[in-house]
């Protein structure tokens, strides 16, 4: 009888085994030719495979998983069209700077160039959307390729990497002994890392001096700081210096929104008047008005902290600190401890921000306190906020997308813990919701996941409610149903002309769609709500059951604005 070490294993087995040895515990994807066996092998070796309906959603899930866990999220796709669909996730990971690896099967190398089944030059296709890509041309390449893509995805500025596994390579064989040797050699090869920058103590001193001498300092932090798990250092820094802070949308929760130095409700004042801004793990892109007038003062001095040197060179700040956010903040905290300063509550800048926050919050509360029926956006959002605040235990992960739904949600929903908000992000990617829900549910097993979605955002991947039910994930999807993209037909009479004038508006969907029945088709729980009482009931029941649910909230189709808060761009 042959020694077990002489038993042949194929590329599927070798790839699955190597992924497991690299610490991969979850994969997201859609199976089919030629990767079904790879998924099955992975499951048999203890990796959880979350099977989706569409690679786009699975890719979004993999990207968010990378952000939430700090380890690359894995997407597995079939060849050709599967790879193309997966680009949605890969590009989303790149845009948000999240670690992710897409693995696609590809056609037999011997048939390439002759019009093979699902043939595509996938390496060329993924190039604009990935930081590194590689093809295993022989079974013996597989372990090395896997180690490389995983390392590169998480090194330096995180991003998306791609591994191509041709079908002939997946069917080649090596002995078990050889497989073990190949994996061990690949794992022992030195970990690839982008040259780490060592921050000089003089740069740290300069940063602290700038903040110490500022009249109106501000701290801005974003999802790069959340990714770096810098929350404890940020808290120390804010509390030691007494400087007001402003989180970006996904930076929300690094410090609680209710913190007395939170300047979110006085955003225009904070960014318009600050003279020195310490920006940690957030790009000065459209979300932060490019750091330019008229939103920012023309004399503001930026101190940028980013792991990516190119990012700092692009923005040309007054001072750039290249490094991991947590590490840089540790150094800043150390420097301040030796020579402390703290603005204090009676500092004119702190007082001005705090006064503006109180005014804006009480103005908003007046609007929020009204029970408007048919629902506008504010009334249901307040009810959802209060239901979330009433939950015990760890804060839920809130997933949010849609124009008005996301804008209103960002202002109203309260975030108290880091990495508990996932939204359309840097790219304004709509359709991420259900994928993000699956990722959050498996990455953060103790937390409830609550998606607050516009009906349009939900529609991109609504079939994935079946995925929620299949895996029995603790996800409650709340759909703000106003019957379309931005809501009802907002066209003026001059726009309703031509041979197709009787068609529904390009912005509108079937009014009053019964989205709650979608999940019921698979055995999940659906709720249709039109009043505050019905919404409160549905939230109480679904939050406590922690079972997959969809709450279909009917909203006045004329509430909210076209393009939300970005009307100038449409
Ligand atoms: P936001 O959307 O919250 O404004 P961005 O995605 O624009 O945030 O910016 C995140 C930034 O954080 C990116 O420029 C990225 O290079 C950076 N980043 C990623 N990881 C780290 C880290 N560990 N430390 C510091 N910066 C990081």
C-alpha cells in the first residue's frame, strides 16, 4: 500500500490547505467552474465559506471583513464573468484602502487564446483595481502566490490583491509530502512589507508644538484610524489636550458621538474656523472638501497622519507624519505627557464649539421629536436611534446606504464604539448593504447587525436576504421605502415629454413595494410598518429575536431631496 505521503493531492486541496495555514477562517464567494472543489475543500479543512448569489455582494462582504478584522477578506469567484462581477468588491477595497484578496478560477492555460469557456485575461483585467496580482502557472506556485497576495493586501496602505488559479493548475497533482514542503517553504519566506517609516522625534515635537500654539485646534479622524485600532490612543490624546474632534462618517464611534468634545454637530464652524487640524487616517478628499476654502480657512495648517507616504505627498500638508495611526498617537501622547497642555472647558474655542453643538442639537431635536405620518426620514430615524440606544450589550454594527437615508442616519444615529458604522464610503458605493451585513455578522459574532437602507440601495443585492436566512445571521434590515432612487417622480412638466413620457420616471420603482415579503419567501421574518407604533413593535421584536428580518418602512415619496446632500454634483 502507498505511503500516505505518496498520495496525490490536487491544486484545490493545496490552495485550501495553504489558506488555512495562513490563518484564513472565512471566505465569501460564488462557486461554479472551476472553483467548486476549492470551496468544498476549504470547508472540509475548517474554513467557513459564505456562499452568495452574486460575486458583487460577496466582494463587498470580503472588503468589509478586511476592514473589520484587520485581516484580508477573501473572495472566491469563477472565471470570466465571475471575475468581472468580483471587481466591484476589489475596487471597493482599493477605494476604501481595505485589505482584501480576490481569488478567481480561470480557463485552462492550454486553451487560452482560442475562445475557451469563460475565457478572459484576468490578470490584465484586475490591474486597475488591485495593488498586486499574480497567476499560479503550476501547482507548485500556489502556496507562494497565496502567501504573497495575503501579505501584500495587508501591508503598508491596505488594499485589494488578486490571485489567478487556472483550471489546469487546480487539477494538477503533487504528493502530500511535497504539498507540506511547499506550504512550509512559502510560509517561512520573509513577510513582504512596504518600507516602514520611522518617525523622528523632532516631527512629533513639531506636531505637538503646532497644536499647543494653535488658537483653534481640531482633531479629525477617519476609518484609517479605526482600521489601526487607535481608539484608546485617540481618547487619551483628546482628553489630555482638550481639543475638539470631528470623526468622518466611518470614523464615528472611535470616540462616542456623545462625548463633550465631539464637534460633529458644529461641523461647519469646526472646519471653517480651525487654525491647526490634526487629521488621522482620513484623506483630504471630497468627504473633507479637499481641505480647501471655502469650507476650510485658507490659512489652516494641516498635520496629516497616514500610513501611506504618497497620500501625504499628494496633499502637501504643513506637516506629514507617515506611520501607523496607533503608533503615531502613542508617540504624541508620550510627548504631551512630558510637557502637558489642555485647553479646558472655558477656552474660547472649546466654548464656541460647545455652544454651537448645543444650539444645533436642540434645533434638530425639535424636528426629531415630531411624529410625522406618512413618515418623513426623521421620525423613523429617531425611533430607530432610540431603539438602538435602548439595547444592552455590545453596540450593534450599523450598515447604512442610500442618499437621504444615509445622510439622515449619519446625523441622527449615535455611534458609541469603533468600527460599528459601515456605509457607502469613499466611493459612494451603493449596493454594499447586504454584503456588509453578512461580513459584520461573521466578523463580529457578539453584535447585532442593523442595516438602515434606502430602497434603492437595498435593491442592488436584495436577493442576499436568502443568504441571511440560510446562515441564520443576526441581521435586521430596515428598508426606507420611498418608491425609488431619491423617491417619487420629481420631474418638472417640461421634462415629461417624448414618446416614452408615460413610462415611470427613471428615479421611480413600483410604489409601496412589499419588500418585507422577500425575506418571508425564505422563512425569514418580514414587517410592514407605516406608523411609529408599528415601527417600535417591529424593532423591539426583531432586535430581541436576533433573527434575519426585513422591516419595510413606508416613507412619503416626496420626503427627502434628490441626490441627498450632494445635489451640486448631479
Ligand atoms: P475616511 O473615509 O474616514 O475619511 P479615508 O478612507 O479617506 O478615510 O482615509 C483613510 C486613510 O487611512 C487612507 O489614506 C489610508 O492610507 C490610511 N490608513 C490606512 N491604514 C492606516 C493605519 N494603520 N494608520 C494610519 N493610516 C492608515
